[in-house]
C-alpha cells in the first residue's frame, strides 16, 4: 500500500492542466454499450476508477483500444451478457460505484442487467432507488437478491413514460436517460439532474442518433429510436480538480495558472471560492491565481457569518465541500460549512484539528471554521485518506504544514486524481510516493 510523504511549506508556481472529468467519464464510457459501432472518447483521465471501469467493459466483451494520448476507442458489438452474473463481475463491479452506470444501457439494449451492491466512497448513505424506480416506469421488473446482494432488472420491451424523479440524482438521471433512448415512444423526465456532465452525456447520445430535448434543463424529453450509431466525444476538464487547485493555491500562498478550464461550465465554483477571499483572474479559458499574503472570508449583507453549502446543479457541488473547508483554515474570518447530502463526509476534520486548525464540528453535516489568517502554520502529522475528496483536502493541508506529513491510504486519492504527486511536484511541491 502506497503512502505520500509530504514536505510542507513550499510555494508553488507555474501552469497546471486539469485532467478529464472523472464523473463525466463514468457516464459516457458506459454509454458505448448502447451501440455496435465504434465510439471514440478523448481526454480520458488515467485514474484508478476509470481504469477499473474500462477493464470491466473489456471483460464484458467490449473491444477496447488505446488510440492516442488519453484517447480510447470502444466497440460493443459482441457483448457477453452472462458475464454480469459471474463472480468476477460481482467482485469488480462491487468495488466501483460507477459500474452502476452499465445497468441502463444493458437493460435497454439486451433486455436485462445485473448489478452487485455498489462500492465507492464511504461518505454516508447513497441510495440507488431513483435508478430502479425510473427503470420500472419504463416497464422493467426489479428484484433485489438479498442473499447475494445482486440487483436484477429485466424488461425486453421498454416503453416511454412520464416520471417525476424523487431526487435530482445525476447518476440516476444518466442511467434512466440511457435506458430511455432505445425505448419505444416518448419519455419525459422531470426533476432531472442538469449538471454539465449530464449535458455532455446527452450531447454525446444525440450525436449517436438519440433524440433528447431540454438538455441543460431539469425537464428532459426523449423520443426513443431503434438504434444508435458510433461517435467521437471529448470529455470536459474536471471541475472538481479545478476547484481543488484554486483552494490549494490560496492555502499554500502560490501563484498558479490553471489551463483550459472550460470556464463557462464551472458554474458557481469561482464565485464560492471568491467569497472565501481568493483573488483569481479569468484569462481566456484559463484561471490565474496570484500569490496572496492573506485572504478574507466574505460575510452576508447583514454581517452574519457566511455559510457554504452543497446543492444540486447549478448549486455548489458536494465534491468540493471538503476543499472549501480546508481552504478556509488559513483565511481571515469565519465560515459555516454545511454538507447537506452526505452525513459522513466531514469526519476527516479531526485530522485538521490535530494539525492546528480551528474547527468546530457542530454535527455530522456542519462545521464552523475559524480562520487562522496565517498567524499559525499547520503542523505535520500522520493521517489516512478516508475518501477521494477528503484525501486531497488533507494533501492540501499537508502541503501548507510545517514539516513532513505522511498520508496513508492514498489509493483513495488515486481513484480520482491523475498522477497528482507528479503534477504538483512539477510546479514546486515536495510529495514523495513510497510503499508503506
């Protein structure tokens, strides 16, 4: 098991290019199962979760070829449906939450799909009801085999339907959309997720011959077609990594330029970090962040403490709550961080408190950060990464701390961030990857 030795206190300087979007990749790579023809996907991040998904599709019978730098060609013309009930699929699919996204394409194209209870980050309850309620609305039958923990769904003649989703689940919406594109008739999805990565999936499917209207809104209308063709698609840059780099620059007092960020798809992210006091400048499609001696947290108009909370798009993504929290540690002022969606995502703050941060964990969902204003430098400690985003938050804290920190369980970080140590070292960090 690898660890990071982080020698803190270095200021970074230079350009950094964000990887392709992990959450988009999980959706669009599964969408290749909807056609017999070749699908080319570019800007694919070289991270554990995506590599696992590509390997899983290959074992399912999809022909996979690496055809360029961060580019893959997929052709699902000889899929082995029986692999879905194999012990190998249960083991591999169960370790990767994103493998849930194969269910919609397999159901609509082959009439059945199976899915082991999904894994992923342990950040609280992450139910999958929305997916299967949507499939049932299209005419599929759902069964959960409690003894084997296998989700089973069958339906050979799916038909379009109206549905009002019980939550605007991104993966739920994506799964239902993929099932609906080959269903007979019209499907209307109200309270659909509408974040950029879901928009990207819909645009890709439309380029394959699907008929999806309302893209970018929470009301999608899908006219089913008989079959889809191949296409070529390029992933957006990862907005979570971009937000992580913004916070990292402020905490480490660095001057960096984040290149090719697809700024118009970042939504409220720059605004929220701006309210934490971070200066940034848009330069074309880049974000320039100057070295800042200090940065001050904003307040609400009436002078009350700023609250940062997560929300469905176009609100602030829950994946950046951990980063916003660690960013506030060295700011001037106070902020209440409210993680609404997941009840276990803030439990990593005890490590930050051990490092010298002033944080009150109010309850599983809320933490108050009292900024140090750089009057006290964090101290180095040994710690473990509990999930992808908390892992990078701890890495940012370690990069600003005095001395050598050791971060265990960095496979969690590798699941979502491509060669993060190499890329940060190239602009001045001192991160050493070692075997524990």
